[in-house]
């Protein structure tokens, strides 16, 4: 259902897993997750599923089935694999095995550093930046050593620690924003595509905090753009997934994209002749220039633009209520392009075979 | 009370009027407002009170009383006066009279254009920009003609129209942000200090929308800074003033200021030696470097950083609830520096004299 929702939102280009298949045996959870997602979206997937050799081999088999063979998958990778360094500076055996499998199959690997200032990184933002860059470079070096030329993505989610509790800082603010921007700029200069976290506010419910942290994040996409963004729909620092927050974040991201596009300042758009003709005490409502260009203005799906009277009459719905309605509408109306019957059965067969092997082993 | 709250918030450097003295005769409303504000804050005031000659003369008399005479007011202007052009391109008689009075007294005049694309300005953002700049320049020309060298502030609040209703677009997004940035940059290049609107979301209550629009606005202060910002505490496009939203906006503005300050990237802050010493599988919690620098990290007053369990135990308070508590705390604890008794009586006397004159006239 969540995959179907994300499939419906045009602002989203790729999908993470939003829930974990905790009802499946641990060794094949990732396979179940990927299978369900492949059946419910035609968008690119990005997942941490398959974080060791066995799981990675299963995921590659699923992907090859959908892509139509090993070479077809190499040409059109349906999924990119998230592999995390353990900060500071440590690679576990599982991810390195998985990297070998994915890299050999041509599945892009997103090398992720999630260093946290004060705990797994220095307390300074400069030190957090240095460590993040070093860790991502170490992952890229591993990939290129195992499979020279294999596609990688450089990903930094630098964070700060809550000094009060020692946990991840849910009240993330300017330091985190500065660190993410700095990492995006340095990682982006390395060559491979660069990803950064946006959204996934520290708030526990959609509300002012998720809006404020989301607005600051969206602005980073305008002023310090990355190639790929992760995090829409997350709350409580991505420990909670909210379909309503996903719609809200998609709205903000759409606004950021429009903001970054800018506006032409040519003679037609500066409209000095129109201003001169209308003149003092006139208005522009009836101008052909207005009619010709008003469609260029951005329009919100979610932000409340009603008058106070309309709003009261409608039962005082806020933007969160509008997003809830949008979630219901999208789920009712959107049907993703289905996999062919045969292919769907083939995926089930692959997952079942791996599951049998995992339970036997 | 609202003035007292704003006096207490360190993020706020100047105060607008947040309520109107509608219980006073129209001609002296502005005088009552300014008198109350002078008694409740030592911060700079900025107000549209006194938008014609009579009111402006009264305001100047109040200000001279507090400043300690005409020359003292010129040296330390306690207030700046907002004077609005009527878009497109029209100056009414009242504001021009007021400009003459204020400019002669050395009270800075903020020349404000509030053009709205599609209605009082072209539908294009370029045209909105051109008109705003032309209008502000026209106001500056009026001031400088009437009183050469008088201090002015260039202020643009460009907005877009809600195409559905014809009213101000409460769902303001990327177009408005782009227009405000462009105006800030062009007006800022003219020479006089430049002001822009921040906050005053279109939302009707503090919540996701006021956070999202506020976050996007705060980011403008980071990436396209003006000299003066107006709008904190506003909702429903500044038709509603919310003390809670004021605290929330102040929090975001503080975060933006910290973001803009940045972080040093010198050897001490890059901390390469610390990273090398800690090494793989270590941690930074016990490092002297961490202890020395962790105090440099920004800490939120309002954003919720509690764990899920703490949050549930506390009754699930969100950031808005925390801001409400902060409003109550500030009002209970903060006592503005009072005016001397004699001076307060003198202000009352001035207002009463103008009121008598207005009622007689």
C-alpha cells in the first residue's frame, strides 16, 4: 500500500522500503520486501535489503527476472543497494560481501555514512564532514577494488547527537543543515552521483516541527542541490513512516524544484510595457498579459488557501487533514502498472527457494 | 502584553504593532498604539501608525518626548514609519503628508510596496519585481525631494494572487519566495537598508503549514539576506497575530542566523588528528576535543527532541504546545524596562491633547 502511494506521487523518483517484513525469517526479509515493491511500482528502488552475500544474491536474482536477464539489468538497474559503513571508519563483513555481489551484477551501490557528531564523529561540523567524506571514499575504494568501474552513489547523512540524551538529535537544526550541505558539495565534487537526506524530521507527528524542519531541508535542495534525495515520509528521524507526511514532503519538494527553476526576466516577463499601459490606479486583472502568463504560477495541492469563512464552514481542516484526504484519494484511484502474471509467479518462486535454503541452512 | 512578549524574545530586534487600538477614535488610534508600545519595550518600533500629517505629528511628539528632544530623536530614532504606495504606482495624499513630517523629524521611513501579481502587478514574477522596484524608487524619490538626505528603508512584500478566489495567495510557495529574493537583491543594491517579509504564513493556526512556509522563509534569510525582516508571529497572511507563532518563528529565525554564521573548517575543527587517534570501531564521546567543542552546537528551545517514551509520558506535547508554554513563561517572567513616571504621564498628556483636537476638529 505504501509502495502504491509512493508510485502515485510524481514528486518521487525512487522508493525506499517503508516497512520491514518482520513476519518473514530474518535471512529473507529483504527478499520479501523487494518482491512486494517490484510488484507495486515501476519506479527505481533503493534499499538496504540484502546486506550480506546470501540476501544480495537473492535480490540480484529477483532483479534479473524483472529486467529480463543479467545484461538487461546492467543496462537498466531497477534498484540501487544501500551499504553502510559503521562510523567511525569500519566496514563489516556482510556489507563487503553484498557489495561484491551487487557490483558484479551492475547494481549501483550507494555508499552511506551516517556519522553522528560527538558520538561516532568529532563534535565539530568540520570533523563530521571530514569523517563522512573519508568513509564514503573508503566505500567507493572497496567497490572499485572488487569490481572496477562498478556504479556507485556517494551518500552522507551526517547528524548531531542530542547532548541531553546521547541519542540522535531530533531537534536537528542549522548545524545538521550546514553539515549536510557541506557533505553534498564535497561528495558531489568527487564524480559519482551524490545523495543526501531531506525531510525525515525529528517530529513524532506531522505538524509545525515536521513542516519547519522540512522547509529548511527543502531549501537545501534549492541552494545546495544533490543528485538524489532520501527521506520523504519519515518522522521521528525515519523511525516512523507516515503516508501523510510523505504527501506533505512531496508537496514541499515540488515547491523547492519550482523555486530552483526560477523565472525568466526577459522583456516579455519584465512586462514594462504592460506596467506603463496600466499605470497608476489601474489593475492587471483584465490584461491579456495576465491571462497569458498566470498559468505559469505554482499552485499548491496541500497548502490551505481558503478564506477564513470557507475554512470554518469546511470544519477547519488544516494542511495535515488535506494531506490525509490526498492519501485516501491516491490509494483509491492509483493502480500501479502490474507485473505480468508469469513474472510475478517467478518472483514468488525465487523468494520461496531462498527461504527454503535459509531455513534448511 | 504582546509588546512585552516581543520585548522578551532575543531573536526580535524591532517590533510592529500586533493589534490595533480600535476602541480609540480613528484619528488617534496610531497614537494610542505607539504610546502603549513605548511603555512596554526598549526595542525599535516600526509602524504604519500616523499615515497622514496629523497622526504623524503626534507620533513625532511622542518620540521626541521619549528620546529627549528633537535632536536626540534624530540621533537615535526610536521608530521607523511604514508608508505604503498603492499598487500600481499611486501615492495617496495622506502618506505623502506623513512622509514630509517624519522625514523632517529624522524618523526613518520604510517605503513599502505590496504589489500582488495578476491584480495590482503583472502575472509574471519578472513584472512583479519590476513594479515593486519602481514603486519603492518612487517613494524614495518623494522622501528625498521633501527632505534631502532623510533616512529611508526599501521594503518589498511582493505577493501573488490566489487564482481561484482573487484574494492574496495564502498557499504562497516558490513563486513568492523567488520574488521576495529577487526584490531583496535588487532593492538591497540601491543603497538604503532593505527589508523583506519573512514568516506570516497563510496558515490559520500554528501547524505544518506555518512551519513549512516559515522554514522556506527562514532559508531565504540564510541565502538571500536582507537588512531587516518583518512578519514574525503573523498567520493568515498577517491578518491574525499569534503569540505562539511568534515564539515558533523566533526559533526558526534563530536557527537561520546560526546556519548563516557557518562553521570553521580550520585544522582544529576538521579534527583529522582526533579521527586518526579514535580510529575504526572507536567513539568520540570521551575525547577532550568533544568536550571542548560540543558547546558550539546549536540547541533548540522549542523543537521536540524527547524520546518516544518521554513524549508519551509527558502527554504527547508537540512543538506548538512547547511554544505555548514558552509564551506563558516569558510573560510571567519578563518585565520590560519601564519608562520613568513623569515621561509616561507626558506621553498620556500628548495623546490626550491630540485626541481632544481630533474630536473637536
